[in-house]
C-alpha cells in the first residue's frame, strides 16, 4: 500500500500505523498471510514510535491481538505466544479490563490450538468473568465460543453444545432488542 509505505518512510507514525493496519487486514482477508505478517510487523514498529500514552498502549495491544490469527495461520506459535503475553502485560499495566478480557479470550483460543485445554478453559473463564462484569456481548460470545471449542476438543460434547447454545440465545435476544428499537 503506497500510503502505508510513504507514511512509514516519512516517519508519520500515527498515519503509518493506521494505513499499515488497514493494509494488513486487507492482506489477511485475501489470505495473503505472508504479506499480512510483514504489514502487522511494520505497524507494530510504527506504533512503538508513538509517544507513550494510554491511547498508544491501547493501539499496541490491539495490534498484537489482531496479529494472532495471521501468526497462527503461518505456524509461528512462538511469536504468537510472545505477542499475546505482551498484550496481556500491557493491558494489565493500564488496567484496561476489556482488553485484558480480549487477551484472555484470544489466549484461550490459542491454547486450544496448542492442545493446552485446562489453561485454555481458565483463560476463557477469566475472559467470560470480565465480559459478564462489564456487559460486553462480543467478548461474551468470544469467551463462550472458546469454551465450546475447548470442551469439544476434549470430548465433552454436551458441555460444548451448552456453551455454544448460550451464544445463540444471547445473540437472538440481542437481535430481538435491536429489531424492537428500530
């Protein structure tokens, strides 16, 4: 992406992060994961140049969380672990509960992929606790989805179905509320 490249070379860090992030999403969406990896890496480099402030830290966390799926698809589990751990530490340092929950949910999915089911269940439960306390429906759905997958992977099919059915129930209830408001 020319704007991303120019912004990075001109050291316009905030613009570089925005354009590199958008280009990385586009690359990921078209399954160009190698290109997405390069773009996410450069976005992280640009984000590190932004002055330390809560918004910059939030952006750095979000980039690390967004990078997870690309790294997993490329089989780079070591960097995936590193970025998830960093995202969790950064979110805790600014006491950002929604991002702590998002990191825990993503860690749960990642642990499932690695076959680390007990740790994944712990992470998903921690994410769900935050999601319930903060009333964050997208995080609730992610945490319950992870719990469903983790239970399924262990052969606990009834429990897996129950977690996934709860998601369907909550999403239907939300859709009914949204439809009523219009």
